[in-house]
C-alpha cells in the first residue's frame, strides 16, 4: 500500500507560512518578511498570466477558487490562484457513505480529519504538454496516515471540502479550504490548475520531486475509486 497523507493537516499550514530565514540575532525580520511577501506577490502575479493564457484556449467548465491569502506587510490580499473543473460526481449513495469531519487545532482554527485509505488514480501535467509528468493510471491504495515524497499541498486542497460544520457553525479551514462543497469521495473526478506555490512538500516546505517544473503552474487530475 502506498502512503500519502499525514493526519496532522496543521503541519501544512506551518510549512507554507511566510517565514523568515533567521540566521542571526541581528537579522531584520521585518525586512525579510516584507521581501518574502513581495516575492510571493510577484510569483502569483506571473503565474496568473500563464494560467489565464492556458484558460483562454482550454475547453471545459473551469471554476475560479475564491479563497484569498493575506500579505499584511503589503496591505493586500491575493487569490490562491487555483482553478478547478469537476469531471465526475459521486452517486447519491457514495456521497452519503463518507463524510469529512474536522478537529479543533487552536482558537477558531480547524483541520480536516483525513480518510484512512483512498484508492486513487491521479496524473500531473504541465500547462504545455498532454503527456503526464507523473501518474498512477491503474489506481492504488494510499494510506492517509503517513507521508510520501511526491505529496504536495495541492493534494490536500484538492481533497478537502471548502467548508465543514463544527458545533453547528462553519469551521475555519485556513488556507486548506477545499474546492468542492463536500470534498472528494468515491466516484469523484476533478482537474485542478495550481500555481507552483502549492506544489511544495507540506512537511519540509521545499519543492517536491524533480518532475515538477520550476516556478510554473501544473494540472492535477484525481479520480477517487474508493474512500474510507
């Protein structure tokens, strides 16, 4: 059985947070943080143009993500830059058979309780090629309780629902709010365009495998064969 997700989704939030490279006590942390925010703003702006160029001629019913990220030192919010296209929906029976839940990880902050196991087909493409950079075309069992070297933050966002009720109210899922109302379930098939910022290893914050292009958006495609 292949491994995929670690159960502590909060680890991802920490890994992708805007942090400084603190090498000495005399580091100007504010200047470093401002530098990082400017770099992030520039990265998302540049990749937004690439995604828009792709979508201008792409077929399908693509939907724009509405979640934003705060850049407090620049005094602005920017979009996550993700687009998605639903290719298949679960049956009513499969939809009811599995329900995502959350757990509290801090004041008004929650994380998804991940599934135990998912049987999944997936593929990763560049915007400029129809040949997969990486794929599992036949489907394998992925254990959500462990890590895997090819895991990226985009996987977490792709699987998660965009909201879950907790004590009768919508839970705050931070940057990991998903793209679909109830999250991916058996029978779900989705295609996602994600800026390169979301193609990082959620546990180290570093870019993942060498099959991913540098500073370029990629397309993820997931087909869920079973979930529990």
